[in-house]
C-alpha cells in the first residue's frame, strides 16, 4: 500500500457521491443499474450501508455493522434516504481522516483486514458505485482523482492475483490500455464501461 493511499482523504469523493445522490429523481429509483439485480434504490441503500460499515471499521467500532456480509440482504432506502446517505458519507470521510484508521486490523463485511486495505477498499467502493449511480441516472461523473488512483490500484492488484479472469465484482471486462483511468478501473471491476440504461 502506498503512502498516498494511507493518507487518502475520502471527503472529495464522498462529496461527489452526495451531489450525485441529490441529482437522483424519485421516479428513477426503480431503474436498473450496472450492478446485476440492483435497482437505483438498492444501490443507494447499499451505499448508505457501506458508508456506515466502513465508518465503524475506521473507528474500530466492530459489531453488527461491520460483521454483516453485503450479500446478506438486498438493501433499500426509506423516505429520508437523501439526508441519511449524506450524513453517513460525511461521517465516513471524517472517520478516515484519523490516521489511526489506517493502522492495525479492522473488519468490514465480516472480513478481517488491515486498516490501510480497508481504506483502499472503501475508496474503490465509492468510486465504482459512483460510476454505477451516474450511469444509471444519466448524470455526468468525474470522481476524485486520488480516490480513482487508489481504486484502480486495488482493482489491478486483485485482478492480477486472480490471473485477470475475475475482478472484485465479477469477470474482468477487457478495456484498451490507453483508455481513461476510470474506464480501466470500471473494466477491472467487472463492468462494461459502455453500459447504458435499457429502459
């Protein structure tokens, strides 16, 4: 893990996500996303849940929020989802500003892992799911550059370890080596950078 990753401020990327969420119309909540089986409302629920889980992972406040696998249930959102997500993302960014968050061991999704790895994982989640949300709702997307570099580094390492046949979220999608970094990260995550809504 690089020094850049261990000092990464997640605030810029969480603010990007908050702006994207603010741009989601209520009539788009049932629309499909690049995440198989997840509608926009489920993706937003997943983002809220992961923000809380990784906030607690940063604080080393281990318990139900950090022990539950994200596959345990299909997440959803309630009436106050915009405020809830914005608050959770803000708390997430603040928790990871503590240098102690990046040290020692912690847990997320029921998996024990070093703090610096957990920080890289949440950066990746925020970047890739930001792309998912933007694509699903027809919004422009420009992730934070530092978070994008951290996400790409994590995804590239994961793909290399699995002999490039399986990304963290599914089979790697081939993307030209000279493609923009975001497209390469999206491909490494198992998504087609050309994905578009079909409804």
